[in-house]
C-alpha cells in the first residue's frame, strides 16, 4: 500500500550551484514516478517537478 505522499523541496533547500543535490532529487523522483500504484494526479505532479528540477539544473550551465 502506498500513501502517495510526495515531498517536493522548495528552492531554499538546495544550496546555490548544487548540481549533485538536484541530480539526486531528480533520480529519486524518477524512481518514484515508476511506481505503478501512484494515482494519475500524483504522477503528473512528480513529472512536473522532474521537469522543473531539470530546467533548474540546465539553467545553471
């Protein structure tokens, strides 16, 4: 059974320029996204967060 609680960090939780932290968070969200028991709404929220974090990561380059 899955409780469908997802923690999305706010921008203050990552130090500026912390690529490793962003990569770890993205990796964790991708793993969570692959859970077939998640609702469509939860999967959409995770997907949008992956896109947001990926954009933040690539904007730092």
